[in-house]
């Protein structure tokens, strides 16, 4: 089957969507499918001949008319000039188009599919209608703008033959707002990881000054991630253990605010900021194992790939009771849930895991068990089934 994936979020911009697209493309290619990825063309400084971690059999095309996004490094947007993708596929048109975003590249994919009369599968990854996301893109976060964004997203996905939702929370939000397309809840999926030896990890941690317990966050540094809540909660844990560290992996438009918050709390000596780490390096070097517990305070998450990867490395989780997080963090099984924006509640969960090592060990195994249910092989089986079904249905219409 020839499958074309369209996404506005792709390397060199690092995000959960980028990782999900890369993982799924690799899995589909391993299964013998012909896969192409269309994404915004990066700047000359960020251009690449090969994509790190991507199977060389996957064709990658950068849409030519792309512009940078203000204050979001590496992220670019493309105008849907669908003649570009049509020219590259006219001799070998796709059997199916899978859109992972609903804007420039997603529209390009939708137009191409309509022109070539092939089915479209869509994945909803991001709650763009949330106030924090609207503000990030300099849009007013009024009630009417939130409703308009939801209306646009629902209208877009109603034009898909099938919708894939990484979390039940997302599917329920879309259905409640009028989505009528059939939808399947399916994980973004994670690749199996290669664990470094215990001695290598100990040396890695020691090289960064981690000699006791550490919490870790991996992801974009931006306002919607509520990192100020996580930092305040961490400051409380420092009162119980002066040696504990907080490893913060990533960068983004919220860097200055995070640095200011660290300074305000006086916790600079206990926070380790690694900055941006390329995804292939992050996985190969086992960066998640710099921490003992993965933490997030974000209230806008669907199914963060960073959490899936933390599970794969056997990290217990601490996250808020919001959006798709409780579908990954099973309270008292593989982690602890706290009430959104409640610093004391988050600090209590973090402290409990830091002080109760028996609980921590039990949750480590539970995280590994949970990760097995999100294996890419299972995701590949489900995707193939969805693809085959919508292609058969489309052929029956012709």
C-alpha cells in the first residue's frame, strides 16, 4: 500500500507529533508499505539530507512555501500549494492519505486526497483551542476564538474517512462538539528501547552532578506546559532532600520565564537544564534515565510521546488529572495523579515517590508493563486494519 503522511510538525522541530509520525512511518515501512512524509521545508540552516532515526526507504518531502513560527524555534508553517505534492505523486498516486495536523500540511494532504479520490485518515494530536495554545500563537483566548478553533477542527476531521485519537479524552471532546466520522482510540505507539548498562547510567548521571534522587521533564518549554507549577512543587521537595535534582530536557519559547522562575525560587543549583537534545541521541543515550520519576504539570496533553517513552524506560509518572494524562498515569499503579495547578498536591506526590523506594520499585515494573501495551507492533496492526478498511470502503463507492 502507498501511504502519504502529512504533518505540520516534523524534525528538526522536536515534538510528540514529530516522534509519532517518525515511529509510524518506520513501522509501516517495516511491514512493506511505500511511505512518504510531507512536512514544512526547514530553513537552510536546519535542512537535512537524511532524517535521524528514519528508515531510509521512507521518502521525505519538504513543502516549499514555509515560514518560521514566531518565538517557537524550528517550527515552520506551510501554505497548502497542493500542486507540489501532486507533481511528486502523479506517476504513483497514494492509496491513502494520513493527516497528522489540520493546518497547512494537513490541508495539502486533504486537497491531494480529494483530487486523487483516495480516503483520508486523520489523527487529532493537539488541543489547539486551549487558551495557553492560543496565546502561544498570539491569538486571543476569548470564548468565541475557542469555539471557532473547535469548529474548524471538527469540520476538518469530519472530512476524514476515519479518525484516530490517541486518547479517549480527545475522542470524547471531538464527538461532544459534533464530530461524526468513525473514530478509533489508538496509541501513538513507542519503539522498543535499548537500555544501557547500570554502570553506564550511573556514570552518565554522575557526570551531570546527579548522585541521589532526580525528577525529570522532557518536552517543549512553553507556557502551556505549566512548568512554573512543576518548579514550585520541586522547590517543596528540596526541603525534604537537599540533594534531589530536577532535570529539565528541552527548550522553547518559555525558556526565559522558566529561568526567571528558577532564580525567583532560588533553586538554580538543583535544576539541571540540558537544552535541546535530538531525539535519536535522547533515546540512544537513555536520557530519560537521568531521572527516577517523570513529572509533568501540563493540563493540555493528549498523549505525550515523552510520557510513553518514560514508561518504556520504566519511570514512574506524576501528572495532573487533566485531558489524556489519567489514561497513561494509573494512580497508585504506575504513578500518581494530582489536581491540576495544585502545587502542594503535586509536591506531595513527588515526595511520596522520593521517600518510598519500595513503592518506586513497584511502579517501575508497572510502567514497563504499561509500555508493552503501547508497542509499535500493536499500533501497526491497528493502523493497517484501519487503512485496509477505509480503502475497501472507498473502492466500493467508485
